[in-house]
C-alpha cells in the first residue's frame, strides 16, 4: 500500500503526515520535493530515532503547497494541531523571561514570560536566560528609580513611599518630566549603558560612608559588584549596536546540538542550548527549530545562521533580515556558536546515549512483564487529601519512557470525604469521558498509585465505557517503595535495583510530587480563606484585595505590619498576624 502511494507522490513542495497502525499522526515534516523526501524514509537505511519512527509508520498523507514558505507555515501549524509524539521537542523547549517597562502614564517594571500576549513589544528587554538575574535587575532598578510598584492606585502612600522607593503617585502630583527622565535612564540601562546607574550608586556609597552608615554603603557596594560582574557582559565586535541572535550547530550520533547567543547592544546578554534527536535532515531540523524558536521569543533586528540553514525560507517566514556571514567578525561569531554547540554535545553525548538505552530497556521490560504488544503512552494517577479534606488527584503522562509534562492534568475532587475508591472512580470517569468525548489519545497502560481496591475502582469505570485498556496498580513496602505490580488477578514482583524498579519508582515519584504540590496549593488557598473568614473586619472586598495582592498564605505570613496596613486598618492587620502565628 505504501509503495503504491509513493508512486503517486509528485516532485513538489509540501507537508507529509506519518501515521501509525491505528491512524494516529506520529510525525509531521515538510519538503521541497515531497517524492524524494518520502522515498528517502522507505528506501534508505536509518538509525536512532529515525529508524524507530520508520518502524512505526503504516501509512502517510501529504499536502502539496505552492512554495517552501507555505510548507513551513503549514508544517508548524500541523504540529500544533496534531501534537505528534516525534515532534515533541518543538513544544517542550523552554521559554525565557523578559523585563517589561509598562507603557502607562506612570510605568512599572516587571519580569514577564508570555510576551506574545503583550500589545506593546517595544518596551520589552531580553531575553534573560537566567531568570534570577532578570529579577535582580528589576529589584536594582526599582531601588534606584522610584517608579510605581503597585498595580492599582491606593488612597494613601504605601510602604515603598516611606522607604523612598516610590514617589507616592497615588496621592502626590509628580512632575511628568521627572518620570520621563527616569524612563529614559532605565531604558539606557536595559540597553546596556550602565554608566548612569553605576555613577549614582558610587555617589550614594560616598554619602553613606561619610555619614558612617557602613551597612548601607556595603549593601550598595554589593549592588555595584553585581552590575560589574553579572550585567556587564562580554563585549563582541559586530560593527554596530543591532540586537541580533547567533545560531550555531553540531551533529553527531543522530543528535543535533543547537547553540544560540543573544547579542544586545554589542554584548552577549546570554545564550541558549538544546540537543534534539535527528529524525529529518540536519538542514530541515535546524531551519524548523529556528522558525519555531520565535513562537516563544521576541525577534531581534537580525539573525545570523550557519551555512546549512535555509536563510531565504526563514527570512520569508519570520519577515526579518537573516544573514549567512562568510567572512569577518560575524563569521567568527557563527564559528564560536558552532564550537559551543560541539562542546555541549561532546560533553553530554555519552550520558544521552546511556539514558536513552536505559529508558528503552526499562520500557521494554515493563511491556514484556505485562505481556503487552505495544507500550508507548502511560498515564499514571495519584490522589491526595488531608483527613478527607482538600481532595485532589493528579495525572502524569510518560511517552516512550519520558515524561510529557504538557500532558499532565490536575483534578479537584467534588466531594470532601475520606473515600479513596470514590476519588479514584471520579478521576478515572472524568479523564476517560473526556478522552472519548474529545477523541484524545488513549494510553496503552494506566497505572494507579494504590492497592487492589483502587485498581478495581478504576477498572469498573473503564468497563462502563467499554474501554479495553491495560491497568495495574503499584504495591508498596513499609518504606513506601514499589515492590510489586498488581494486575486484576496476580501480583508481579519487581526486583530491587533493576531498571524496571527505577523506572516505576521514577513514575511514582513524578505523579506523587505533582499531586502533592497541587494539594499544597489548594490547601493553602483553603486555609487562607478560612482564616480570613474568622477575622472581624475582613469582608469579601478586603479578602479579594488580600488574595489578589499576596496570592498565598505563605506570602501573607511573610509581610510586615506596615505592609499589611496598605490593605487593612492597623487593628485588623495586627489580629491577622496573631492568627497566622498559630499556623
């Protein structure tokens, strides 16, 4: 069947969708010549992930388009829509924070991540690969420049006004020119000119030293060191001050290493690195990665790419200047990025191959132990409660032995009572009703973290849906370690220190930690609300204000009386603090 379809494929640009035996799309790719690319999958020898992909392909579809740019746009949209398991790395790549100077009458500084939701992108600075550095930078600037800190204007000045970190915009009339001057200086700093800030800190150090306020002088000295060491990045010769990203790559043993330098104002602000398994050609993988990278990151003014990248295609897709430097300092930057990509892969390749081997073996062992024909997707459940209250469940997903974190789900159970079986019935019903209703991928195996009772409760729901999915539970010893797998009719012991034992232990830890963290969030909010409800003078309005400003019980416990008085009268704030001491 596949050969017959291959004979009909034209020599035209387009996208192809690979399917497994049940018709699920497992990979989406694009090609300048569909016929040549598809033939290469079925008529060439492969290794690594490509070999595994080809072994699972039972059918394919293709879509012809009029240009390579259209094929790239279609490919990325199809990946988003179908979420194929062999394209998983495109959506698992991390995002970096930016610093935003809000475009308001009185601006604020904040660290943000969801940059594509921002209407005004001209006052975003970054990316900052080190999120801690981004927060420190904001704190530093907020200390030096008394901008507005609160999200809403209060009726009286807050703590920041009293410690000279805000000009009291809520009650005082402030000269607009003064605000504009602060904005101008902050933007200069964030663009790499630290002179004004360092001079200002030096002046303050001298003043405090003369007044013998040595602790404050030392604190400012530490800020100065932070700027000199952390923020004054490596200078590079580019011939201009354009913001640009530099991409480099290196490939070996069926892996592609990609390294990116973020150049801002002729300085290396940071870098990003990732290693992905090669499934397509190096050219296609790198070009796709660069195009997709800017789904989560702001475009610079210019991007420099190595020789193998399709710069014309990227230029059309991203609508930005893409260059392949062949000489000079910019070529040296590409070579530096390539060298870093090589070093990163050489350092990690042994560990990558070893981990890949371990994960594959453990997954195969589990498949053989349970006598299954196929084991790709596993869904694992755990429950948590506190004496029957704050009842929650969590589900984590492993695909081909690796956690697929974007597939994790949280469930707040509708009844608050100590009923583990009822909780299991509810979460399994809610999950697999949704799977059937929305035609979501079905797991090959379900693992419930509990005894035979939880297993039977889950099986009861699956049977009512006529879903024939293998289900097991984990039996633990008195130290809460997995010692056996329980099926409906037998117990299968798991040898300690075996790859299978560590695999099950990892899944158990993952679902337990995920569920417990969710339980803590729910419990904190519940405790927070219940305490507020018992304090005279805190009604719905003040409760909402506190919840909006401080988010959690831990945060409110850490506030000073002066800070709480920005929301509550002094008497009520004192009573709240006394109540919190008892927790």
